C-alpha cells in the first residue's frame, strides 16, 4: 500500500494527505502516529460528534505520549466551531484528564 511505502521512508517525518473526509481518518492517522511520524492536516468531526468527543478521539490516537498530531479543526455550517480560545480550553482540559 502507498501509505506503507511512505511510512518506511526514514527521513520523512510528517504527512498531510489533504481532504481527510475522503479517507478513513482514524485508521490512517493511527498508522502514521504508530510509525513515529507526524500527521499534519485537517481534523474532521464526524456527523453529530461534539467538539469534546472529536478532540478526545485525537488525543486517543496521539497515545499516552500525546505526540504525532498537528491538526486544524475543520469548520462547517452544520457544526460551527466555537472561538479558538474555547477550543484550546477544551483541549487542555481533556489532555489533563488522561
């Protein structure tokens, strides 16, 4: 698979595929993080997913070391994002839980 070829490149440290809604985000990003690489890109909330659950999913994928992700939350009309300060407060609260 193409992803495996990329993950095997020693000097490749970060990956951004673009359009995360077009592939299985959780599976692909989990594989990237487990390979010791960084996923850099959009992070899509699933239909009906709260901000907290969306961020919990990212934190779970980042694992106990909480690394491997540089994400940009995707805003849309159906699920508008709150102010960035609120997002950061939720993010830090959730990280402190784990």
